[in-house]
C-alpha cells in the first residue's frame, strides 16, 4: 500500500476495547517511546470525537513517525477496529507489531495496565 509516496503496511483488525491501552503501551515500548497518561487521554478523546464523525481517529506513536495507529470505536460491541501503519523499510518493526497484535488479540488484558518503572 502507498501513502504519501511511501510504501507502508497495515497491521490490524478488531481488538477488545479493554485491551487497547495495553496494546498501545506495548507498541510504544517496542519503539522506545514512553506512552503516558496524556497519550491515553488523547486517544480516549479522539475515540469519543471519532464516534460522532467518520468513526476513525489517528494517533502517531513516537517522534520519528515509524508507527501511526488509526482506531475506530464500535460502541455496541465493546470493540475497537485498529490499523497500525508501519513506515517503509521497517520489516523488523512490522513483525514486532504483529507479535503484539497476536498477544493482545488473543488474551484479555487489564484496562488499567501501566508501564513498570
């Protein structure tokens, strides 16, 4: 797939809404970004706004734009559709995203998940 002239790959599908925060924390850890309460607040607010508009909200993770996460909230099912865009040339990162996706898509994770210092 091409976006803005660069080849990118999307990884994603449906994810339990309660697992979303943990998934974003895990992705952030993979790229060396500290996902904190202000990030989570922005995601929650974006999902609320997106629920009233076209349904999608995009959030870049990290400073180098290696990952962008797009989310769409499905209110009646308690799930979120998630699409992670991995920048061109980052095959190793794409595989790490796939592993995180597999874990958070198959197991229930506490919505109160936090990074351990």
